[in-house]
C-alpha cells in the first residue's frame, strides 16, 4: 500500500507538518488529516488534505490526497 509521502510532491528541504486530524461518519469511518507543507526556512508553502475512508460494508479502504501550493493551486489530486 503506498504511503502519503509517495503521493505528494515535496521539494528538497520541504516537509509535512500535521495541523489537524478529525474523524467523521456514523462510526468514524473517515479520518481527515490536514498538513502544512513547510520549507527548510520554516515557511508554509502549501497544504495537504489526506482522507482515509474504510467502508462499513465490505471494509474496503479508499484514500485520497489533495495538495495545494501557497496560492491554492492544485498540485496533486490522487486516489488509491
């Protein structure tokens, strides 16, 4: 199973910092993680939203990631 770091595009010196995590759904079957993309100088240069959903029936797992730059332009939009 691919990891989040394999799906996002980070430049040299950039890293992900977790900003928030929340769950939603009747049985909290969806986890939503929001990250800041931070450069080597500690400046926020983008954002990432990672959603991890496990279906109640069948337990099929679906993950999505949306990465945006500092201007809000979509950089990555992936589902696996």
